[in-house]
């Protein structure tokens, strides 16, 4: 996620059990032009494997060339973004904009798949707008994928077409481009894709999974192979541990506990014992320091960069008479100030 999943945050997500992490999306044209702020986004480390580097763009040639550059960074996956709805991306025919030009989307996918040895995955949405949520004959408008007898959902046909291009996994955000981030994610259509007998690649469901209970429900009800969690992790990387504890009745399946330097929550037999407020605040402090390091040891920049996380963190939600403290926290510009405010929050609102 742009401005969110930098190495500092990915490391925390990994520590708390994320099975895979993704870089921020990386613009193909900027990569080809060797723009320093863009190539920096290719920074990955062995500790975070498996890691995917995500790219976006609107031209097959630029995407192919970008994929070749990305491969040199040795990610485990190269992910193509066909889901970004924002105007500066989709409006220019990249990201979700390609939902309106499926032939080009498939051309880009084939160009990337054929250019690299690294597995290529893709992420997309249910369609461009609500019209794509109604089954119809030949929803992609491509004769090759025409199903003369049956009406089909756009996303079901699209998933097949992308699979035929050679992607190894598909992630689907259960909203259309028109919806942006509004309304609720519709997981029934993600389930339709998963239940299509012609689909043999893993399907990753995405959208509004915020709790361990919802994660379990999505696996059980829609049969997806994996769940991708986005916004709910802001300021809460421990969510992965809580979800896994809830999912598989064991703690931290893929985490080497000896690696964990901070206290973490425990879950046994499906019982989740959450981190205390002071433990969570310790994680947030660590994130602030890691962000500063990522921003070239620029204290102010690193704090501003990590503010999104503490602004959204569930740790600071629902506290009585918190408004002034929140404003002070979001205005603080030095580590000393931020940490002092965080400590005062634990003293005043924490209970262990
Ligand atoms: C600030 C922000 C940045 C995002 N950046 C990306 C991105 O770079 N690549 C991507 O595939 N999705 C991106 N997304 C979308 C999320 O990955 C995810 O699909 C969406 O938020 C729905 O999942 P959620 O409800 O779990 O957040 C972004 C979302 C947000 C809010």
C-alpha cells in the first residue's frame, strides 16, 4: 500500500505473522526512467520473504521493462496492480483503469509473464462499475472468452483470462472501481471465482477483513486460499498474530518466536490473549524509530511518515476525553515528544 508498506512496516507485519508482504505499488514508467524515489521502493530483505514487489502502468512495453528491472531485486513474486481506483492512476489507464480495456490488461499480463522467471501474480477488483456485477454473455467483450450459452460475471471471466495469461495467483478486492473504498466489500463474487471449476490458481480474497472472526468466516464461507488484509493493519501489525491465533488454534504458525524482541500476545486453542496497551505502544514506538531510519534518519520526516499509523491505530480509539491528547500526538515532531505523549496515554488510559 502506497506510503504504508515500506520496509519498516513490512518488518513488523512479518514479525507478527503475515505469511506474505507486498511493497508499495511501483510505477513502471518511473522505474524505467530510473527515478531514485521509485527505485528505492524495490528495497527488500531476505528477512521479509516471501515478499512481492507490486508494479503498475498502462503500457505493455513499460510494464515488461519494469518487470525485468524488478526481477533483479529478487522478489519472490512480481504482482501487477489492476485495482488502484484513484484518478491519477485509473484515470490514466493504469491500475483499475485497465478494467475498461481488458485486451490491454491481458496484453500487459502476458508481456510481464513472458519477460521474467519470477512468478507473476495480479490484484484486481470486481469490475469497473455496477454493470459488471450483473452476469452477462461475453462480459469481457472478447470473442476468445465468449461463452455463448451462459451469462457470466465479469470477474469470473476475467479471472479465467488472467489465469490463461500465466499468472500464478489472483487477489480480488470485493469492490468495483466506481465504489472506490465506499460501501461493503462483496465477497460473494470472490467466492464465485473460487468456485469456478476452471480456476486452478489460488484466489486471495481482499476487502474489509478487520477481525480474526471475519478472517475465519471468509475462509469458511468463500473457500478462498488466502486473505489479504489492508487498512485494518494500520497502526496494528499485531493483527496478523491475532488472526492466526484465531484461525489455526495455534500461535504464530510461521513466526520464529525466538525472533520476537517485544512481548506479544498469545493465543492457544483459539483463545486470543491480546497485547496490553503498553505492549502495543512499544510496537508503535519501534515503528516510529524504524520509519525515521527508513527516512534517512530525518526525525521529522520519519514521524510524519509514521503518523498515518498512530492516527489510525486501534490503540488510541474509543478513549474518553482523548481529543486534545490526540491532537498533541498528531502534532508532535520529535521522538521525545511523541514518546512522552504515548507514555502519558498508557499512564492515563492503559490498564496493564
Ligand atoms: C492508503 C492506501 C494505499 C493503498 N495502496 C495500494 C497499493 O499500492 N497497491 C494495492 O494493491 N492496493 C493498495 N491499496 C488497497 C488495499 O491493498 C486494499 O485492496 C483495500 O484497502 C481493501 O482492503 P482492506 O479493506 O483490507 O483495506 C491501498 C489502500 C489504501 C487505503
